[in-house]
C-alpha cells in the first residue's frame, strides 16, 4: 500500500523575525525540522512526500530543502510532489472578498493536493518535530486502508507533558476519547503552562498524561472529497468575516466527527514534541537534535542510514 506524507509548509512565520521559520537550520549540517520529519517518515515506510508551499516562497524553499530532498528521495525510490496554496484557489462561483490578503488555512492547504493524492496520507506541520514513533503508528494504520471504510481516520495523540514549553504558555487540543480509543471531541485549551507537578491553564490543574492533538493526521483519499465539500460550505456561511476567516483542518474534522461522517482513532505516541515558533526557540531545538545524535537516535549524516 503506497502512503504519502503531506507537509504543510505554506505559512510564513511572522512571529519568527519576519522570516520563513520552517527553513531555520537546527541540525549540525544545516538540517531543518522538515529533514527530520522526512527521514522519520521514510524510515517508517512512507514512499511519497508532498510539500504544500506558496509560489512566492518556492525559490527559497527549493534552495534550502526541495532540491536536496529530491536527490535523497530519488536514491530511495520515494516520490516527491509539490502543491501550491493560493489565495484565489476558491470553489466554483465563490468570490474573493475585498481586503483578503492571505490563503484560507490548513483545510485549504490540504485541498491544494487534490490532484496529486490518490493514496492514504498523513498530514503534518512543517515547523513541528513529532518523533519517530508517531510516523510508525500512522503508517501502520494507513496501510490497513480499506476503500469500503473511507471515513476511518486517525490522529497521533501526544502526552501533554511532552508538548509543553519552558518558555511560556501554549495552546493544545486536549483529546476526549471513548473507551475504545476513538476521538469524541477536542477541547482547545489556551494558556497551558508547565508546573512543578504537571500543568495548569488559568489556575486549573490539568492531567499531564492527557493526550493532545498536534495536528498530525492519518487520512484517506476519499477525505479529499469531504474537504472540498466543506470548503464550499465554508463560503456559504454569510455571518463570517471572510477577510479573516480560516478553513481549518482540525475544526472541519471535528465537525465531521460530530456528524458521524468519520471516526478518528487516536494513536498514542510517547515521543517528545518540539518546534520553532520564536527566534528564541532555535537554540534549544538545535541542542535537542545534538542530544538525539549523541544518543544514536540519528546520525550526523542524517539520511545515511536509510536503505530501500
């Protein structure tokens, strides 16, 4: 079963010094977070990588990672494809609102892949490090894809304590699940801070062992049709301020979940998440990768251990 990894890399990190935060070097040889994600996905068995970018960052993207990864993947038999998120990529008869300046969010980003995705696929953020186990879990789930069950989706579930920052509060989607481990809802919780004995938000103690969503999904080819229909519905809502509204992947999946259209199995992973959101995050992330290399989790020549 062919499986694809879709990397959402179209966003410019305005908080990250006005630069493209996804392209910040964190490895010993200039590797960026995406290098490690791609390595871990290929190691887990994914054989197609799809980059979602914007046309205006294409040159910088290809220079920093695209051209290099294409060479690595060519030697491993892994397919590379590009999808382009665009402000004017709208449903038929939808009008671009006056004053709208940016694309429409993660739902539209994934929808940009509609002509190049025909296999089950995982979706990740470009500026997150998820660890190795999450890719193994998602790949093992996706290779069981059954066209007769197109609404059977999955999500990597991270332990809350493994996703907290030492530098301030974070927002996390705390998972609500049934006894079988399927998602029943996500409680979007802002202002979560690390404490001496766990975590808290707004003075309320949180269970540090709770599972949270980090926007890492396992989806089916048929999901693209649902995503297209949802984008049409998104433009049919007259009350939204369409100069700022966003069509967000987790919110739409949550809507489908509550309609009973899909099921989402939560795949627990023990790995520690980290990411580059602010300039100040970069030294800690670089040190984390140095430690992982010292522990033998990765080689300093990152892709040298992969064989096909």
